[in-house]
C-alpha cells in the first residue's frame, strides 16, 4: 500500500509541476511510527473511557487502527 501511495503522489506531483521528493519508508521508521501511534492510541482510549470523552475515544481508536495497519505494512516489507 505504501509503494502504491508513493507512486500516486509522484504522478500527482509531476502533473502539478511540483519538484518534491517523498522520503521512502523503511522498517525502522515504520516501527518507530507504530510505537508512537500505539502509545497515543492506548492513551486516547484510556483517557476517553476514564473521562467519558467521545472525541478522545474516537481518536484513540483511529490511532490504534493505524498502528495495526502499520504492523501489516511492516510484515509486507
């Protein structure tokens, strides 16, 4: 999925006339991202449940789903 998005962004940048290089995702960068989003996700869900805050609960859930998707992408590399 990451390779597909990189190719799409490169095509869009060429069509728009923008000269921009997109950094390549490596396993180490993805692992760091996974740890960060997992921490934010667990914290958001925990605070959302404790404070009965729906926005925090939703953001924590989205962040947790993002860490799961990142884990799948790491396994594909």
